C-alpha cells in the first residue's frame, strides 16, 4: 500500500540534526542564526527574524559560505535550498572565526579608514569613561551633601527636643 502511494515521488533526503551557530547576511544586514538540520541541498535554521520566502541569503560559518534561497518560514524557523551541494562534515567541522575574515579587496584607503575608526572609537571610549567617572564623583558628592543635611536636621531636632527639659531643670535649680 505504501509503495503504491509513493510511486512517482522521490523519497525525502535524510536530514542530519545539528546545532551550528552561524551568521546570515540578508540584504545588507548580518544576523545570528543557528542551523538545526542539514541535507546535501539545503538546511533548516532559526533566528529572531526569519527571512521572507523567496529571498536570497548568505550564511557563513568560519570560512565556509552557503548561498541559497528561502523556501519556507514558520515562526522563528526557515528552510533554505542551497545553490551548491553542502558538505555536512565540512559545516560541522568548520570552526568559528575569532574576528571578521580579511577582505580580498582591502586597499590602503580602507586600512586608513579602519585606523581612523579605531582611533574614533578609542576617543569615544575615553569620553564615556570620563563621563562615567564624573557621574560617579558627582553622585558621591550629592549623597554626602544629602547625608550632611540630614545629619544637621536630625541634630537640630534632637537639640530642640532636649533643650526645653534641660532649660526647665536649670530654672528649677536656680530657684532653690
């Protein structure tokens, strides 16, 4: 019976379950994703904002690049058919890069821009640290001022409360 129902249909290719964190480029934005299963012609992945059906995406894991088209999406998951055949072993064995891969078209101008960007980021980090330091000192001074004011108010209240009975005792001693 089952054989009669399957005539004319190709059997579904086996999927290998994996959990591989990767990065996906959709248009100009990069998104963190997790690949959940892989076959030789596609994969299923999950992310916070899955791409629309029909959109082309690029997935990177280390130096491995997978280009494909989104076939379906549901909830946080989407299925992608790859442009080329996938090697499951290569995908699993590929280590994550510690930083961005080096660009092949890197020119001295882009290096200069990177240096300027790093210098600007360092300058901004110093500004933020100075601002944080100033805020910390200002907060400390405000707390000390409030503490001194509260101590003064408390001392005045205690003095006022104790001075009236002390004055009565002093007057009683002078009369005798």
